[in-house]
C-alpha cells in the first residue's frame, strides 16, 4: 500500500510531508511485503463507499473551442506555494471528443507539489519558465527518475506513476497535457491524501507505526489541510487556507507564452 513511498528520496518525502527524518524512516522502513493488512476483530466494521453522479452533459461540436487560462478561475491557489488551473471537458466540452485535458501550473520559489499520480491518464509536462526537481516513481515502488527540469524540457509521466515537483529558486511554470478529458488524481500527502482517507488503524497496521506517530503525520502536520500545492518548510509554519483569485497572469506568464509552449509540444 505504501510501497510507492520507497521510490522517493528521504529528503523530498521529509519536505513533502513536513515531518522529521525519523518519522519518515518509520513510514518507509516498517512495512513488509504483505499486501493485505489484518486488523483486530474489534476493528472489523465494514467500510462503505459513497458514490456521486458526475452528471457530465453531452456537448456537440458547436461547443466553444477556446479557453483563456489568463482570466480563468483558479482551481487551487495557495498564497505561499502557487496556483493551478486545469481545463477539462467540464470547462471546455469539446475536449471530451479529443479525450484530453490541459493544465497550467505555477510554483513559487522552492514550493512543491504533493506526490501523486493520475489513475486514468498519462501526462506530458513541459517547462515554460524556471526550473524544478522532478522525481517519478514506478507503481512497484522503485524510483523511475530524478531529474532537473529547465525551460524547454519535457517529461512524460505514465498513469499510476507517482510524481513530485519542487520549484527552483526562480520558481517553476509548466504546462501539462493529459490524455483523458476527466483525469482523476490521487495524492500521498495533503488534505486530500489517499492515506488520510483510510482508517487510522489501517495506516498503523500498514506502516507499523504507533498511534502517536500516525496522529502526528496525518492530523497534526502542517500539510494536513493543504491541498496539492505545498509551501516550502522554511516558510512560515502557520496554516493558510486556499484563496481564489480572478484574472491576472499565471505566475507572471502571459497567455502568449502559454500558447507558444503548447504549440511547441506538438
């Protein structure tokens, strides 16, 4: 379950989870090769899964063909980390027929993305401006790559391959394309972490950690309420809620630069 953690370097996990090295070592090293976690009889309560109807409307070829990222609603904004905009078939219905979606990411200096993966889409990441350290892990838990991305570089990330990006000292602006019109993302850390959604006893059994360590890692950590965009640890530890901004450039990158970057990828 947590084997994918083995693929990331300890320093990046320490940064992403905002934990000390000792706690990270417990999460990574205390696991065995067993894929099924057995709980005590007292914890055998059945867990239910809630379902919701996505309700996507059918759209014909007369739908809009353009989308202005420059003035678009920001999907995620973290004042000390950056912002993210994704155009999928909900926002631009014609993308349903192309089976693709497009995103624009801006990370501030030393900020990072929560380690995560898309379950139903490969993604192509293109660096428009700045630089970032990018780590990618195979689903089996081995590191697939640890590279430095600079302006003009491109990285291909297969679906179900966890990836994490940390901006350099001049920030990081990227455009990414996914081959699914409704990509589904899973994250290892943050407020929407797949591990946080599990019952504490399941996590404790899987990682072989104490209740105190589990509470510290998944409830008390400064990352517990931050979604996807993570400020650097050296920044102020005070938790800040996401803010929504309207209009303006995406991290100083104008619409012309974004369009040029998209065309250069094909």
